[in-house]
C-alpha cells in the first residue's frame, strides 16, 4: 500500500506542478499500478517508474521525428505507464 501511495503521490505532485503534463486519469491509474509494482518489491517499482518515462519519451520523440505531432500536442500517458510496468516486471523479476 505504501508503494501505491508513493507512485500516486508522485503523479499527483506532477499534476499539481504541471497540469498540462499529466492528467487526473493517469493519477488514478498510478494507484493500482503502484500497488502491483510494489507487490514485486521496491526495485521493480523504481524501475517501472523510470521505464514509464523512458517509454513516453521515446514515443514522443518518434512522433516528433515522423512529424505526426508537434511540441504542443498531447498524448495519453496511461499506455506508457502500463508498458513501463510490464518492462520493469520482465527486467527485474
């Protein structure tokens, strides 16, 4: 439960700091995702959080390079969160 609160709190802080960066749905999705990653342990939780931002960054970079999006466009962060958690479970576990 502590891991779930930590990830959700981190995402809530991001939402409050930069409202255009992450949405409230992503904060709600962070709670069960943090609980699942916390079940595997703290190293998986930290790796999953890092992989989430790496996946989102690579996705955004590919969109920019292919001219499918501009710097002002937004995209869903939830799929990146799920992919980052999946990659962390595969790598660390």
